[in-house]
């Protein structure tokens, strides 16, 4: 699910920049005392809302159907950092 007028490098750069913004907002929310699971649910809702607006309900539903396999295969698990 990407817009066709962007190059692959532009998409990667945009995603990295967006993730940096989201990481900062996430940390601010935690510092304000909002529980991590509340932030996570709000982030998922906001993301799905934007995907529906950009690509429609059916395309977003097809994307979401692939999430369980990606989660189970470690697609959203970051490697452990040494302490």
C-alpha cells in the first residue's frame, strides 16, 4: 500500500522520518503519564483511520488481514539490545 508517484527511496525516507516523529510523540505521551497500551491503541486507530482515508476500507482490510502472520513471524519484533 503505497502511492505510485513516489520512488522506493522516497518512501523509505518518508517512513523513517515519520517513525522518528511518532517515537518522539510516543515518548512525550509516556512522560505525561499515559499508559503505553493506551498510546498503542490510539496509534493503531490513527494509523488505520489514515489508511482507510488514503486507500479505502477494502484495501486497508486486506492489509490488516496480513498482520497476524507478520506479527507471528517477528516482523514487528526488534532485536534485543545489550544492556
